[in-house]
């Protein structure tokens, strides 16, 4: 696949994921986690065969560390994902769905742990269902990955905001849903979790390391 096509897919997928995060969360619906998880799922099914369907800098880092993404592609993926998130944040504001107050974790320690655990789960599921030889060609990887986000959002959304994705955190800051001063929480926890997930993958699927 050509590099330009991969980056366009990463931009579009991240855009719609972050757009859904903003609009669904602002709606106040209890179904917001489902909408967010399903948006990720359908974007993965739409673009996974082109770019891998990461839509998340942490997932891209895990894929690169595992060996499923060329090191040279990682910076470009990150740029496409962050740009998609920023544009989505602006569109959320245009729709008038920006929140009155920004979310900030009550406990930094708990937020770091929550983001680490469920970003690890997300990256682990991506690596095992979308990059492993043992699950090659399966038809369920998008559902598995989207469902992981739903689980995490319901389980710890009230603790950390449920980003599990630095691009989502950046988009949430643009739309006023997260405090800018908290961005380090998501960068540290999400990227660290990606590295640990990749190490765990290599330890359990040694013939693919």
C-alpha cells in the first residue's frame, strides 16, 4: 500500500473516532461508550487492510515495537493521527458540543494506572488479533478492538476520562473536554502501556518476535 493512502486512512479513522468521542460524550447518553467503541470498530474494518487501522499513537508504537510497522512510518502515523484528532476537536466546537467544564482526574495516580491498564489491554488485543500469525485473516479483529475500548470506557471512564489514546486526549483538549495540564498523564501512561504490551506479545508469541 502507498504511504499517502495509509496516512489518509489514519487521519480519517482518528477523525471519526475523536468526533464520536466528543459528540457522544456531550450528549450525556449512557450509550456513549458503545458509540465510541463501535466508531473505532467500523473505522478499523474500513481501513485496517490499508494502514493497519491504528488511529492511536500508542497502538502505532506497540505495532512498531512488535515489528508490524516500519520505524520510518511511525512519525508520519503520529502526525496523521494528531491532525485528525485536532480537526475533530474543532468540528465538535463548531457543532456547539464543547463541554461547560473540562474533565480532570481526582487522583493522578489512579488516572495513570487506569490509562496504563486499559491502553495495555487495547494494544495487547490489537497485537494478538490483528498482527499475530495465529489469527491472520480473521474477521473479528475490529469487533475485538472496539469492544476493548467499550470495556475500558465503562470501567474507568470516570477515573481517567477513558482516553487510552494520546490522540483522543489531544482532541479532547482542543474541544475543551480535558485540561491541557493533564496531557502528560495520557502521554506517559498510554505510551508506556504500548511498550509493555509489545514486550508481552514478544514474550508469548516468541516465533514472531
